[in-house]
C-alpha cells in the first residue's frame, strides 16, 4: 500500500557562493529533511557533461556479447547486465531493470595497492571499439572527486568539525571512489514499465552504502525518495532532474541515508552515479561531535573496506552464475 506520488523540493547549494555559512545552513536543513540536495556551479562544464553521457550511451549501444566481454570482475569493475543487481529482495520479483558499468580508482596490476578489494586496474573497452572512451571517463572520475571533496568540506562544517576533516589521508585523501554509468532500458525494449504493486522497478528501494553520492541524470524523471521509511503507507516523492547540476545524497556511513528507488514510465533513462567513500583502512565510527556520555555510539567501529565488501556481496549476483564467467 503506497500513497500517491508527488514531487519533492530540495535545497540547492552553489559551490560558487562565497557565503559558506549559507551553504552550511542549507546542507544542515537538507540532512534534517531528507539527506538529499542539489549542487550547482561545480566547475564541470555542460559541454563535458554532455560528452560523458554521449560516451556512456555509445557503450550501452554495443551488442550484448561485446559488453559481456567486460563483465564485472572480482573487484567489481566492468559491466553489470540487466537484472544483475537486486537492491530490495523483499519487494522485487526480479532484479533491477538496469545495466551498468563500474569504474574505480585506477591502480596498475603490479602495484601492491592493487591487492586491496576496491583498488586495481579497471576494465576498459578497446580503443578500436570505443576510441577516447577511457580518456573521457578518467577525466570525469577526477572532476567528480574534486566536487565531492568540496561537498565534504561543507559537511564537515555542518558537523562542527574542522573544514579539512575529510581531506585527511585516511578519509578522502586516498578514497575508494567509484564511477558507475547506468542505463535503464525503455519499456519498448524490455516490455517492462516499473510497477511497484507488482515488484517491478528500474532500481529497488535502497540506501547508498558509503559517504557521498553525486548523481547526474538526463531529463527523464525516475528517482524517488521516501523520507520516512517506517511510515505506513510509505510516501514516495519524485526528485526532479537538474540540468548541469548534481543530485547529492549522503550514504549510510553518515547515518543520514534515505531510501530511494527508480520507477520509470517506460522511457529510456541514463544516469551517472559517483560514489565516494573513505580509504580502505579508515575506521568508520561515530564522529566526535555526534556522541557524548548521554548519547553513545549506536554502531560498533568497522573498517571501510570490510563494510563495503559485505554490502556489494549482499546486492549483486554471484559472478559464477554467468556461464564461464564471461559470455
């Protein structure tokens, strides 16, 4: 049982605004309201953003067999086919009706750091198939990390921490940062229009695992948020796309994460998510400004690497379920 869907209003933070206290106030209010907000004036040109979306479409337009050559590896790099991910197993009849592509921090195979779970070489389409594709994605990875660090400084101030709290090496100085291209096929291709009553979703209801997510979308509405997951019935609200800006949400590591899902009307949709988490060895625990003798931590400390590894395992299909690993 669900209430009628409406559109939500989100605070909009300009990274070019010299009044940092205004940005802090907007972010604080966003966290109290939903954990979602818009970020604009971030310094990534519209022309470049358009180019990234164009390159994403080129990959997803490849034949299925070509994409399966790049099936995600044990480091969660590469292609995720339709229905590979199931984010809300209690309510979904199948997996998500989306396909994706993971691109993480590039670390050469011979580097000792490449032995860590979320570091290592990425998988890349060949230059012959998609020329310049890697260059565009690596540049976007760098640009998005810069934006995420700017947002993290505002978060630090909102939490009464030093402005550079998240810049430290164990935090975002050596982050686990993952770019994920996403494609939701239109109903014409799959025959599937989202239908929550029947357990059919573009992406099932979930909260993001990590620290900060930057989401760029095309102009097709699909993202919905639920501000109170315990409400009966749950109330879902659409988040409108913002041209040239990011929809930003805070993940479970900040414990102000909001349930969200993708519900589509049959139109094709593209989005680009950028997930930013602390370093592998960062101990995720209650921040010093968020606890006291009368308000002790609610969760035990855990390393970022161990936490993320479990969350990925919980939501993705076993790679061995694909014939010979790669088709």
